C-alpha cells in the first residue's frame, strides 16, 4: 500500500475538495503538521509568528525597533515583544504560553 495506511485512503467516490485556506491554497501541500483552522487561535498564532520572524530578519539586517515598527505599523513595544518571542528557544516559548 505504499506510504499510506489503509484508514488514510479516501474511497474513489468520496467528494473531497481540497479548498485550502487563506494561508495556503491546498491542504494537501500545506507545510504545517496541524491545520491552523483546527487549533484554537491557530491562524492568529501563525500570522503573528510569521510576522515576528520577518521582524527578526529586519533586526538582523541592523534595523532599529522604531524602524521595524513603522514598517509593520505597530508600536516599538510590540516589536520588542515579538522579537523576544522569536528569539526564544522552543522550550522557552512553551513555558511562556
């Protein structure tokens, strides 16, 4: 049966439509291990995490918190909080939630 288990296969007649979501156009090619729509606040967490990663990249390029805040139209304090979370290790992030 290859890589798929028997319970993971859809019958030929099943009317499945891969509609994706606003973040990824296809569920079948989504890089996430769990659907953001199935997690509480999943979409919001994903968007904030991605924004924090982009902020961190700008910080590493030498931009100040004030400059980054202007780019994302948020306060400098929001940038500082986002950067702190983005720089934290996964273990530190779990304890902060």
